[in-house]
């Protein structure tokens, strides 16, 4: 992100991804299977992503356009759970 260059804030080609490091930041893996391949211009706020560590690990993130996504198996494959919600500002996983 570069504040004076607005296009650097979007995902390249409109193809969003989540990036994972298993080496303390020395190397990164792009996780995008199931996410839009183009025209996926949405915003995920800082508090709108969380991890469910019970069972098979899952990641969740919400967008300011009202989509809630789940990344099963640690984000290996993504699915949109809901797409018509109000803007999502915070996602927290809880055991009920």
C-alpha cells in the first residue's frame, strides 16, 4: 500500500488472495482457491479476519461489501458463506 498511489491498494488484476507464512515471514504461500479470479475488488478491515483452531483449522474474513468467507484446511480452499450482509467490520470466532 502506498497512500499517494491508490491503485496499489487493490489486489492485482482484481484477484484477491490470503498469504500464509510458515517460516516466520521468510517465505509466503498464496491462498486463493475459490476466491474470485477477477473483479474481486473488496476491502477486508483489520479486525474482520479470525482463525478457528478447533478441529480442522479454518480462517474467516468479512468484507465491507457484506461477504463472509471461510477458508477451510487453513485457507487452502475458500467459500463464500454469505454475500448479502451489511458491511462487516469485525469477525470473531467463538465456541458456543
